[in-house]
């Protein structure tokens, strides 16, 4: 070991150890060896593998899917799950409300439930929980018998038949992590945890990988993507469907390209979100200026979310390079550290570039332009474009913020080549402004509906919390002989108010309390009546003080215990007491020569000769 400045120079093994530690901490997942990974490209390979694995299932099937469409393949997959549920296989399906809102309200998943499958939906809007558009479950995961898992960017829809996408089949020790990720989503989507699912812990290959389950509380994959951009030495090739990288990530790509790394980015030209491509193009200029090569897919749509670096590292999953995937959604990706699989990913990336057009800087002002003219592309029918675009626009609405913010806040320099893109954005905003000026109700009505929905939601949430608190207080066990200090203090205050003397008006003669204590009994009956009513409706004993103060007209004093004879006191009302409330509530009341025992079990409160229970306003006799 060589020496430098009196200290040992770091070795390759030390750098490797530090790199492994940084990757593990950034991804929030350990590197697990002994796995078998099979790459599956496009819908034909992925859908066939899904149906074949489900047909062989014997114990359990777990499906976590952002979009489960009511189309040919969606109904075919639903039918396969129904058949297995009827055969006794445990089927658990978790779908996202925003991705499947039409299917959700049309009852598309009811046949599955009728067949015996358990179905849950992720964050549907409700008055109790609010209208939550952000934080979607964007994962695409299928686990069969705890033995085989499918991960990628493909959803359960025939739409993917014409799209380019990448998925994989996973077997090995990482199945534990896959089932754990599903169980976490299942628990947060409803009441009750996922029953135990046995997994295959055996080694099925020699692939080392990390299963990264991103949640809104973490930013695991964002940190990992930034770290890979810094670690790459020779090449970093990215494929993304909705590229809207943050300024931090764009800077990382630019620095890597300036350092000699071959950075390439493949994005769609024809997206299912019509305006997203226009907004994404505003990010081209700084990347191209730094040496990043940008390509646009010539086909219908490229939906893959993959990355490959230095023929050693690859990532496949559901995470897009944008803020919503990195910070808001639940995503699932597999980061592979295997040279053979990384080279397969590189070969597929080069194959995809044969069907893409490169964007270069050209002209006097070096504007982004296509390197060569592309052929005519296939377009979806107008009706299908409208439906697909509306759904996708809802989940991508926040991604425009970075581009607009660049022009408004000046957080990055805007080049002349981006004038057309920003002009379209400006015209759109001005058009919306004009519509709102001419028709203010277009803004007031949605805002009123949203605020009303939010208000009702918060109100119901508050009612739910109050009900839980009330149930908890009523079901809390109370040790015998132990008083509630808080209630004791309140009742002491109540009876202090009852006994508070009022100044007598001049010339007023207070009636002398007769032996039966009729004036006190009248006050007792009034207090008991109001207390019983309030207990029935509000359960609030503070009203006793109000009732006592309102029992007589101003200027009179309440009778004192000293004016009451001992043998005909408060408890022994005697024949003078005709009030049914007093006779029903007072303890130790003589009824027909028999003495009834107190119904209340709570300790009495003594107050200047007056003893009371919370339930019983009539006081007991003290001698």
C-alpha cells in the first residue's frame, strides 16, 4: 500500500465499499444477490408472460396496477383472475382511482369481487378523506405464488399493443421485498393488513439487484438517479416517457456530458399527453449545449422508463424522470448490477435509436431541430385521443410548473430557440384569462365546488375524530374507588355556583323552608330535569350551574342546609315530594316504605352539605 502525506492511499476496495454504501443509502434498499431476471420487451412478451403465470397459480396472486382498462386485454386479464378466484386461489387486486376512474364507477371490478377476489382502490375521493389527486399509486406489479414477480412500465390495457415499453420477470430472494411493497400499499389503501404470503427464498440465479419501492414520504429513486449521473464514467443512456427533469437533475446530466460521458436521452414525440412534448422541448437547449444527445421516438408512443450506465448498471420500472414520480407517487423499480443484463439493455437502446430522430442544434442561433425528416406517424382516432389525453392530463398537470417558472421567475436562462414553445404557453394562459373575464362563473363554479367538497370533507373528518374520542372515553376502564379529578373539579364549581348567595332586594322577605324542604326539592327537580335532557342530547353536565341560577327570580337566596331538619332532609323527600323526576333520580328515596339504593356508581361530591352524583341531581342527606 503506497503512502501519501503520511497516510495510506485509498484502495480500489475502499472506493467500492464507499460506492456500495452510497448506493444503498440513496436507494433505501440493500443489494440482494441470487436473483433471476428476464427482460421482456413490449406488450406481446409481457402480456403473454402475465397470463401464463396466472394460469399456473396455485396459492396467491397479488396485482398492484395503476391502470386496469375496460378493453380487450383488460377484460381478458380480469377473466383469468376470476377463474383463479373461483378455484380457491387468493386474489388481491389494488388499482389506482385516478388511473381507473371510469372503470371504478362503471363497476368493472365487481365481477372479480363476486368471484371471491379482494379488491381495493387507492385514494378515491370521498367526503371523509377529501379529493386527493396527488400521491397516486403508479406501480405496475404482479406477484404469483410468492415465486414470480413482474415489474415494469406496462399497465393492463390493450393500448400498450402499439406502444414501446419494457418490463421484466423476477425470481429469487427479492420476492420478499416485492410482497412487502405490495403489503404496504394494501394496508394504506384500506382497513386490515394483507394475510401472510409465503415467498420463495431460494436462489434462482446470479443477478444482484435492488428493489426500490418509492413512496411520497421518500425520494429514494431521485437520490439514486442523481448519484448514478455522478458515478457514470463512460455512458449513461436514458429512456423516459414524460421527461420533465428538475433543474438539479438537468445540471447533473450537463455536468456528466461536459466531463466526457456519453449521455443520451430518448423521449416520445407523439405522447398520450398532447402538450407534454411541447413543454419537454423547452428543456432540450441546455442539454444539447452541454453535449447531451436527445432523440425523439418515431412510433406511436414510447412508454419505457429505463436507464443503463457503463455496461454495468441498469434500471427498469415505473418511475418517470419528473417530480410527480420522484416525490409524489408510489413507484416500483428494479436497479440491476449485472453486466450481461446491462449489455442487453444497451443493445435494445441502440435498436430503439434506429426508430428515432435525433434533435440537434442548427441554424444561425443553434436552435434544436431534427437531424433528418421523419416519416408520417400513425395517429389514434380523435375520440380515443380525447379520452386518453384527458386522463393523462389530470395526472401530469403539475409538470408544467418548471417550464413556466423558468420564464416567469428567471430561474434559468431562456434561449431564443424556445420562443415558439413559450409563445404557445403564453397564448394558452391569455386565452384562459380572456375566458375568465368574459365568463367569471367558469372559475367561480369549480372553485365553489372544490371548496364545498373540502369543507364537507373536513367537517366529516372532525365528526369522525369526535366520535372516536367519545367512544374511547366511554370504553376506558376506570379503577374502582378512583375519581375523575377533572370531573370532580367541574362539579365542585357547579355546586359552588348553586350555593352562591344572591343579594336580597330591599323589602324582600325570603320564605322560610318548611320541614319538608319543598323549596330545595323544587330546585332539585328543575336541575335534574335540565341535567337529564342535556345528558340525553349533549352529555354536558355544566348546565347544572345554569339551571340552578335560573331556578328562582333575582334577589332570592337559595336555602341553606342549616335550615333543613336532619330527619326530613334532602334524601328523605317525604310525602311533600310529588315530582316524578326527583323520585326517579334521588337516591335513598322512600317509596312505599321501602328504601331504594343509589343507581350511580361514581363517587359523590360533597359541597356544603350537598352531595350529588353526576347522573343524579337530587342530593343525599348528610347529618
